């Protein structure tokens, strides 16, 4: 599709990113996985073969027959946003977009050969123009990164797992792959949130959209700063038991929790990398073929190491202590599980003071869900 396909005038002036590579906004863990997959010999052949097993043609026919396709004649405001987002991120072929009747606010980008974007009526009715612009940018970011391929596979495998649930070992094997894909996809959602910010270029609108997905259309009753404070409290509160519960709560999800997404997006918007990107300094997609897999994994490893080091979560703090060679690990483990201090040990006879290793209440740490997952956002 030619540049004429992008003829649209944004409601306000926004910076455009010609030739931008998806690497510019991808979360380190997301980026390293994608770089490795793209460079894997035979990867394209395998997935083309797999596409014959996936119900992609059926999905396209379903949306075409039972949803409303966004165009110059239908949902024109969404069509303008879609063209605008593709123009800003320099995505030459505008993916088809559909609005489907569903009261749950949700959006997704799926497809193996060509991505298609689907948004629900619940989401369209919930968000204002600038909030919706960020969502459309989020989905275009998925398309530019190639996430739609893996999202389609995830949906397929999730459905397959339900069908073979009666086969113990078969179900276990499939669910192991699904769990791994969900972990990657949660990181890809953080990447797409960043793409949404690059398109909307309005951080507060992105924050409001996430807040509405969490709390509904009661913006006059909500506050962005208080919402972000929830993310901070979620991150640092509790003891080791709460850390384990956080992991168990997030495992079945394809999206990170909304407060966490908001906090992560705000944190990225304050980085030097984001400012350089907005100033026009970013990797170009014609350089993608030269990307080093080793460098990408190294960057991902550095990111996780920094996360552990700066985290205020009790479990991550413990991991950091162990990695740093901290002593009295038994006492630390017990205190973090119980949330207690060291005063109950009876004094120094327990191996010395434990005040540096205790975790009391003050110790600090550091946007489609599955169609069946309510309140997913995009």
C-alpha cells in the first residue's frame, strides 16, 4: 500500500517515526525472544506449515460476517485513528480492523499471514478519543512487532489444551508451552503499551485508558496518581507469601495487571531512551537483519538483573540477597515468609542481629486478554 493510503490529518501535531524498528519500543525480554525467533533457521517454514492447522481463515470469515469492518463508511473516527497510527509508526499496509459486539473492554491483533485488529464495543464505548488512540497505537505496535503470529498460536494452543485435557501427559506438555507463551506475551503487552504512547504521545491519556479498564467509566471518581500509588503498594507490600501469590495470580493471564502496566509505562516515559526516541534517534527496521542475538539476550539479562537489584518485592529482595552472598539465609527466609523481625530470636545467640535482613511492613521493593478473560483491555 502506498503512502497515499495514509492521507489523514491528526487532531493535533504528532511526531512521526519513519522507518522505525519495533526494537525501538520493545521490552528487553520481548525483543530478545523475537530477535532469536526471526533468525532461527527454518522458522518461517515451520510456521507456514503450522498455519494449515490454525483456524485463521475461519477467524477472518467470522469477523467479516459477524462484526463491523472499520472503514471510511463505518466507524470513521476509528478508521482515522488507525491510518494515523500506521502513518506515525510507518506501517505501510494498514491492517483491517473490526468492531465486535462484546460488553467487555478488549482488543486484540491476530493473524499469521496478515494481522487483523479487533476491538469490542465495550472498549469503544468506554474510552475517549485520545485514550482510544493509544489503544489503536497499541494494536498497531503488535502488528509491527509481529506479535499477531504468536498471539494466534497462543489462542490455538489454549483451545487445544482444553480439548485434550483428558489426556494427562498431552495436556501437561501443551500447557507448558502455553505457560511459556503467556510469560512472553505479558512482556509483549508492555512493548505494545509503549507503541501506544508513541502514537498517542499523551501519557495521561494512556494512564486514563488503563485506569478505565480497571475501574470502568467513572473517571470523575478516579485519580491517576492514586492509581499509580496502588502499583507501588502492590509491588512492595506483604511478605514472601504475598510474592508467591502474585506469581500464581499472574500465571494464567496473558496481560500484566493494569496498575503494573501503568507504572511500567510511566517509568519508560521517563527514561533517556524514550527521550532520544522522541528526538528522532531510534533503530531503523532496515537494520533489523544485522541485529545481534547475543547482544539482545545480553540486554535482556541486564534488564532482569537490574529488576532484581532495584526490586522492592520481598521475593526479589531475597533473590538479590542470595546472589549477593548475604549470610544467615535461613533466618532471612523465615523472616520474609512470616513478615516478622529478628527480635523474637532471643538476642544475639541466634547468630547475631538480624535487623538488616528482616522484612516488616515497611520494607520496599520494587494494556487483549484472552476472549474469556474479563476486563482485559488491549
